[in-house]
């Protein structure tokens, strides 16, 4: 294979990885342009070496070499980088799964470019962009109501069991409670941690003030955990 063809494959991988990185940086995610381009170009280089090392180093009739063996290890090895993008926040919410998938996709695009599947690689990156940016919006607009809702974590300190019961009943009527947790703290106060389901277009600030004005509530902490 000519050196110009090798450089072309590496350049295509660089460009495809750059597209993935730009998308992640626009969303302020951990995977940026530098990481995605390095993954794509590195995967492309390993694929090129894996394919063409067979012709260069194998001896016909004496050695058997798999041209895609080295490239196959990329798929499993890239999982270590993807795992680093997955985070567990203090509220037990898992984030970074899409970014981890993007890491894996960057490697796949690099492998495709390294093997010379240019059209397939460009088609794949276009589909990935549509799947991440356009399809979720369309599905939420046209799909079931549940897709247009979000989960909000609420931590409340209340005074007295009777007031607490009224608070829980009110929140269940107003929003719908999920995963209720009650804990005794100093004196006769209780700390309640639960998740509520709210329309996606309702701001977290509005939910905070709606809960804050209740007479049973002494302290409140609200966090949107749907993203």
C-alpha cells in the first residue's frame, strides 16, 4: 500500500474523530476533540499495522497470521477508556454512558478508516450524530408523555411526623413520588429524600420555590438528575 493511501486513511480517521469530539465539547462532556481524535487515529494506525503486517512478516507455508487480530483487541481494550467516562454521582445517578459509547464509536470509526471502508465510516458518523442530536428530540416530541418528563431529586427537612405525612401526601399528588427515603436527624426532625417526576419544561427553580413555600419544609435541596 502506498504511503499516500496510509496517510489518507489516518486523515479520514482524524476527521471523523474530530466530529465526535466537537459534538461532545458542544455538550460540555468529558470526551473532547483531543481524546476522540487520538482514539480514532490510534485505532486506525493499529488496524493498518494489523492488516499489512501479515504480508510483510508472514512466511507462506510456515506462519499463520490473522490480519484483523490486532484490530480486534482495540474493541476490548478501548473499554478501559470508556469506563473512565462513566461517573456515579452522590445521588446514585449514573452519567457518562453516552460519552463512553462515543469513545467506543471513535475507535470503530478509526478501525473502519484503517481498513479502507470510507463510505461506511462517513455513513456511520452521520448516523451517530443523528442518533445523539436529532432522534431524541423527535421521539420526545412525538412519543409517549413519559419521554417528556424528568426526574428531580428532592431532599427536605421537616418538623414533626404529622407535618411530614402531609408533605409526602402533597408531593405525591402534585408530582408523583419515586424512591422515598426517610431518616431521623436532630430532635424530632426528619430528613426526606425522594425523586419526583415533573414535566421536562418545568424549571428546577420553579420546583424548588414550590416546595420551599410549604409550611412543613424547613430546608430543601433540589437537583435535576435527568441529564
